[in-house]
């Protein structure tokens, strides 16, 4: 079949029948959705890190803590890394008042959401890259909003500044609260 860069529906059907159509790339494939109520941790232990270089996590939830964010820790070759200084981050926080501030530090976790108080809604999406690549640092990008004194949010980046094999992700309340909501992890194919 000759190709001038434009695929007809017939071309797409023929390529799909032979397993040769890859679409436009960047397609999301659901790895796992967890719909939880009152749990302390949400673990994704089969992230298919050898298949996907980019992962996409969506969160719609509430927690029971005060000033609680949802934290992120990585499983590295099956062992949870919660060591002090294991992660670096730089986030921009925005507030309902229209003001902004920055958070930049190292610590024992990354953040997957903006903080808020018990029963208030929060949602976010996070991209993770290089989790299964032992030659590169693992990175995170966060975009999050929460209903806390009006809509407030956080966006920015975090990283595990050491080249390790990340084969799982843990989400948890940073002040020890329980989580209720829907957490979905996707792999981005052909990324």
C-alpha cells in the first residue's frame, strides 16, 4: 500500500486486521482503577513499567485529615522507598484569594494533590516518566485542584533523583487520614 501520509478508513481497517495500526501514538491504556472508601494507602503494584515509559494517574477523592495532601512514594524493585531526602520537588500553589507561593524541597515523598481538610473534594492528574528505566531519574508532573476556602491548586514537578527501577506506586494521606475516591492509573502507549 502506498502512503502519502493520509490513511483512509479502509487503510486503517486493513492495518488493524494485521496488527500493524498504531494510531497516532500517546494512547491511554487503563492499567487499574481503584474505587476505595476509608483506606490508608492506595497501592499500584503492577504498573507495567517495562511496557510504558509514561504513566498517567487521575484522582478524584476526599480525605479525612486536616491540611492533608495525598503523598506519593515509589516501590523500587518491590521495596517501598520512604527515606528522608529520597525525593525532590518544586510546586507552585495558588489560592482562592488570587495569591501564589512556591514549595521547593526534598523529603520522604512527592505530592499527588493539593491539601485541604476533611470531607473536602480534591482532584488531580499526574504524569510519571522513566519509572522502569534504571538508567534515568523517575519524574512526576502534577496538576491538582481542591475545594479549600474556594478553589485552590498546585502544579509542578517532582523526581526521584537516583536512577532506580520503580515498579510500584503508593498513594497515602500525608497527615494520616483515610482516603475515599477513585484512583486510575494508565500507561501511555508509544510514548
